[in-house]
C-alpha cells in the first residue's frame, strides 16, 4: 500500500538476480501498463483506484515477469456483477494477447463456462470429464457433471427401453420419459438406475386452461415461486409425484404469452431430443 502503481508492478523485477537496469524496468512497466490498458497510471496510489483498476494492477504485477502459466485465484470475487463481467472480457482479451495459459480458480460456474476454453471436472480427486464448456453443458457423461455444470431438472427412475442411442426410463411416480444418451458415457442397461435430465431453458410453460404446447412430453403443475431476472423469468413449479421443476422463460416469450402468478396451474413440456438419460457414474 505504500507503493504507487509503477512500483507495485516493478516489484517482481527488482527481486530478480541479476536485477534489470532501471531503464529496462521503467520500459517494462510502461509496456505492461499498456497491456492492461492503464497507460499513464504509474504515479497513482493503488488505494486511489477502483476495484477493477486494482485488479489490473495485480495482473500487471504478475505478467511483467513473463510467466509461462498465470494462476488466477478467484480474481473477480470481490467485484460487483457488472464490473465482474467487464473484467471477464478483459481477461479473455488479455489471454489471447499474451498467449499463455491462464488457470482460473472460481466457485462461479457461469464464470467458468463463459471464460474457459477447456474445463476439467474432478470428483474425489479423480477426473470425471474434460472438454469445452459446451461439451460439458450439452453432453455431460453422468448426473454428477450435469448437476455440477449449470442448472438441471432430474427425474430418477429405471431403464425400461434401450433403442440405439435412445433410452426410456420409468420414473419413481410411474411416468415414462424418453431421452438421448451421451456419447462416451458408461453404458446403461435394462433395469438399471438412471436419471432423465432436462435443462430449465428447454422446458416450455403455458397456462393449464387452454395454453398450447407442441412438445413430446406434457406434465401439469402449480407455480410455487416466480423470480423476474430481466432477460428471463425463473419459475419453480411443483408437479405431483415428480417434485419441483425449474423453468427459465425468456423475456420475448413472456412478452408474447404473458407471465404466470404464483399458485397458477400450468402445463410444462419438452422435446425428447432435448432430454438426456444419465447414469450416476
């Protein structure tokens, strides 16, 4: 805290043996400030700057040593939502410019999905699945990965039909659901335990008294809760024998069909091709 921005950034260089010349240090500091889009900030005190600017100084202090790998330990956790999104874009741009590997530690799944080129999911010290964010979201190998990455509705049951890459399960309430298997997932067998997984944004919602849903599956329920989140509305719907089902309804659909009040009776639906049948392991 007693150093200005330039001295903070140069600190790592000054600890080297042999130490670079003062001219080289000043040149590297200026180059690094340009890299993190803070030219002319060298004389500032760190505590005089915003949270986003302080994060850039911390990045510059690490990058000036030209590391082969940069470890980011929850660097955006203390920032508000808007600034956090801006810094996510900044970090992605910076990574492409410097061309080194960034390893990001985060408890924010949305942050991991939006920033990463590659994600490794681990469970009890073992690798469960590795792939791109889209691979892990759209093609999880098992229930653990589907539940870990994003929000998912699960209906537990037993496999009663196997037809190529498609499966049918009999849910605990006796209903039959069909879905697709995931490439590379452990084989599912007749009579074995499995879960049908459907992402909440793939579930359609309509009024139970006349709303039309053109889907393979239709179930009815009562809205327990509604949360307006701007770009979409989140509904929690209680369905008899199936428990609570989460639905994410986009704003443009709400503008066309209207929203639903808590305690309303509604019909939910989805297409079989959008559902996955997953094992536990």
